[in-house]
C-alpha cells in the first residue's frame, strides 16, 4: 500500500504546504505513473483519505492529515466588568431585546500593530437602536448610534471609553459567556471584512494578520463563516480573500462541522 501510494514521498513533498489542490496531487503521481487513469487516481485519493494520509478541506483541496489534526482552542474572550455592567443594565431595561455586545480590544492578540483606542460595540435589533442609545446616553458619556466613517475617525476613536450602537444582522452567529450574548469568531471575522468603513482601522495587512492568527490558534467553523458571509452578501469576496490574500492557514485549519 505504502509503495503504491508513495505515502512517504507524499508527506515529504507536501509537508511544507498548508494546503494543496487535487491537480497538484495528480501531477505528483503522474511522475511515477505516466499513464495514470482518472479512475485509478480517484481510488488512490480514496485510499489516501481512508489511511489518514490526507484530509479534505473543501472540494478539490487537501492537507496532510497530521496537520489537520492539530488541536485548536475554542475562543473564550475576557468579559470586562464594564461589558458586564452595560449588558446587565440593557437586559434589565429591555428584557425581550436581542443584544450582542463585545469590545474591539479583543482583537489585540491577533494584531501586529496595537491600536491606542478601543470601544464597546452593542448590536441590537433593527429599529431599536435609538431607544438603546437614549437609555445609555443617560448613564454614559461618548455613546454613538450608527456612526459614519467620519464619526468614528473624529469622535469615537478620540475617546478611550466610547460605546457604539449598531444594527444586529439577523441570524448572526452569537454565543453566551457568563449569560452575556457575544459574537462568535465567525461573526467578528465577517463583520471586519464586510464593514470596511466602520472597521477601516483593521483593514489592509492588519486584516490579513487577524484572519491568519485566529485560524492559527482557534477553531473556526467554515460553514458558519460562509453562511453568515452570505447573509452579508460578501461570501464570494471573502472566499477569494482567504484563498489569495492569506497564507493558506485559513484553508488548512478551518473546520467543516
């Protein structure tokens, strides 16, 4: 089996690749079997996966099985006292409202250049943003509702404790920690990518850094990522970004669960 599939050679040739395509693998085998038939190659792929030599990442894309099985952590951000206090007040005032809350400081560990200002993001159901804004405005300074690019640049980022209220996209991937609704990593990633103006300070190479580092250390569910990206009408652009701009880690580490 090993001799026919050239398992040792496969591992040696593709070890330094985060992922590789079906055509690359077929080209590898043609060097040993110049008359290789498509049907034979399909059986070879089946045997390689069955024997845990390679693993599918997506249609026509593979990685070595030993790399796919690297253990990744579930992301558990730190909930600050401020975040907990704000959420508790909101839930008490608006008990039936869907609320998602997080802090941009969570992105620090994934970035190369650390920003000097952070703010709290509160996402609520469409049509309720104004009510939440006026409620929080009575207790906190520097509260903004649906700020524009200029608002963020001139006001939000000028303060160290700004609170931003914006619309919560329906069916967004969220989870709970300490009874607080927070965004899953898949939501944060898609939002950063989709809202270029709102998150303008996280674009360019820094966005690439964030994606690569999140996929490198934490579990990311690709179906959830792409499903939400489709809701935000950016799934095709996101897929192109992952394939062409990142270093391949995203394709290797994402989970199809």
